[in-house]
C-alpha cells in the first residue's frame, strides 16, 4: 500500500472516530437533558395532582371520594398523562387510562421508567396520609416522544456522518496528495537520475521537512552530476592522454626502427652512418625525456609530500643564477627580481615548476629575447610572474595548454625537444601546493604566467 493511501486511511479513520464519538456523546447528552427535563415537568405535574387530592381530602371530611374522582377527571387533560390510579389498600377508588405497573413502593414518593410495547412510561407513585388508611396515587406519563426524538437525531446524525466522512475523505485525499507530492517528486527524480537523466531535479517549493528533503536531494543530485561530469572529463582526458602518448611513441619509434633497419640492411658511408646514429640518439633522448616526465607525474601523485618554510627569493634567485649561462648562450637575457617571502612548499617540486616555466618561455623565443621573473607579496599570498617577449599563443590554445602532450606548434616543439608535459606537470605541482596558475598571452606579444601560493608570516 502506498504511503498516500495509508495517510488517507488514517485521516478518514481519525475523522470517523472523532465525529462518531463526538456526535454520539452530544446526542446522548441532549437526550439525557431532555429526559431530565420531562421528568422534572412530570414530577411537578404529579405534585400538583397530589396537592389537589390532599386539599380535596382535607376539605371533604365526610370522605366522599367521589369528589376526588371528579377532580382527577378534570385534571386528566395533559397529553402526556396516560394513566391515573387512586387506591386505598386493595380498593380502587379511581382508575383511568394505562394500567399501572406492578411495582410496589413503601416510600411516600417513588418514580421509575419502564417500557410497555413500543412506548416508554414514566410512573410516579405517592402516598396521601388520611385519618384512615392512606391513599396511594399513581400517575403515568408517556415520554415516548423523548426517545423518538433521540432515535430521529441518531438517524439524521448517521446521514450527516456519512456525508461528512465522504467530504472529509475527499478533503483528506486532496491534503494527502499535496502533502506527498514532494515525496513523489523525489521518487520520480531518483528514478530519472538512475536512468541517466542527470539534469532532473525535485525543485521543491515548500519549506517544511519534506521540502527540505527535496532541497537536500537536489543538492545531492548537483554534487552527483558534478562528480559524474568530472569523471567523464577525466576519462576523456585519459583517452586523449593515451592517444597522444601513443602518437608520441609512434613518431620516434618509426624513425628509430627505420634508421636502424637502414643501418642493418645497407652499407652506408661514414656521413650517412653518422647521420643515422645522430637521429637514433636524438629520438632516443626524446623518449627518455618523455619517460622521465611521465615518471615525475606518477611519483608526484604517490609520494608523501613534505612542505617546509622556504624563502622564495633565495630559492628562485639561486635557480636562475645557475640557468643564466645556458640561456645567455642562446642569446636570452634572463633577469630575476624577487621580494622576500616565506611559503610552505616542497623545494624540489617548486624548483621543477619554475624550471618548466622558464623552459617554456625559452622555447617561445626564436632568435633570442628577454625573460623576466618577478616575485612579490600581495594580500597574504606570494605571486610569481614569468614574462617573455616571445611568439605568444592564440586564444584557442589557452584552453588546452595544461593538457598532457598538447603543443601550440607541434613541429617547432619537437624540434626543440619538447614532449608536451611541462605545463601539465606545472599544473599538478601547483595544485599540490593549493595554489593557482594563470596564463595571459597574445599572439606575437609574448606570454605572462602567474603563479600564486599562500605566504606565511615571516
């Protein structure tokens, strides 16, 4: 049974119970009040009869009971009075209407209810003391109308109760429908998510507990969609990585196999042999560089990185001072201007980051040029910028430059010994340091790479 149906049955049951018990108690109380009222009226009427008989008996000192009988006949005009009996001992002095009940009383005044056929009689017995034997006055009142009124009320109440239950059941169905609609939406959304429709949401508009459940479910679905999209992106990147890796291996391996086969199968002169050996050596070195870069990426993700407080100024200035002679040979002016700053970094990894950025800047310079590395403290962070005046990059290339094996100019990069993993390695390193890396470039106007890491108080 569905929760909505259970909720409907519970509401109808509670409605029936409350109306049923409440209505019956109300009818019973109304009946009891009416019964008490008619008993009081009957008692007052009896007292009037009793006082009249006493008065006639007191005046009629001859004890002529014909006068009392005459008075009783005249007073027997009440519609509810259905029987009168006046007796002295076993002698009946006056009797009219209903036969009295055989109930014997020893008290001066007694009343009781009893049913006769389909009628309800209220009988009052009383004793009138005289000089002789006492007189017993019995009066019977028909109070069937009170019971009939009660039965009519019960009948009408049953009809009203049925109408109320039907109306209440309809209202309960509408209420349960709207109260359980958010749960239905949650269930429907869960089924939609399970079938692959990740954009499905509950979009609950209520602010109660069920509405909060819908909001929490939407938040969970958002996180699930983000995770699945990230997983898809990672798989796509992995596919591109494998494709690029296979392509990177194919080109040098084809050349190596070709030149090796040439050396093996043909007799070459000295120059041709030297050229083939040089090509095999250069392509082998490129494969070695590729394997080392891949090894760095794998080891960096697996090893336990230990961060230590490091003076960025000293570390980077020492690094650039060792690289300046190499760059000078290539007619590149490498300058370094660093402000003091202490950051929690892994020195070897961060040195590799700076080296890769400088190496990429070097490859962007065709016939010499300038590379500037700047460092400064700003708003609790340390910002490092590597600026060159090289070729720059087109806007489309900016979206992919940190992807593995991506090259802006594939032919030029291969000629310079690049494998397309430098910036991908830089991105991994800066993410390990909870920092950021950003690129700004315009084709023909050089490139600026900005690295930001959190600075600690000196």
